């Protein structure tokens, strides 16, 4: 009588679904975190832009005062 040895090769459907579910969960958590970082970066960018425009305005005032004084 010939014995047939079954060797387990590959992955089962349950294992594949589990791995895909874990990848989807990690991707969604990462997407939410990245969205939060982008919102924070955009708000900081707006603050910096506001400060820069304020400094440009003050710099123009200072330059015009020096021109009026003859420097």
C-alpha cells in the first residue's frame, strides 16, 4: 500500500482574510494620523504666512521712514 504524505503548502483562506484585515486596519489608522498632521501643518502654515505679511508691512513702514529722513 502506498502512503500519500500531505504537506501543508500555502495559506488558507482564513489566514489570507486575517492578514488583509490587519493591513486595512493599519492603513486606516495611518491615514487618520496623517490627516491630523496635515491639518496641523496647514494651520501652522497660515500662522507663519500671517506673521510674514505683518513683518513685510512693518519693514515697508521702516524703509519709508528712513527714506523720509534722507538715509
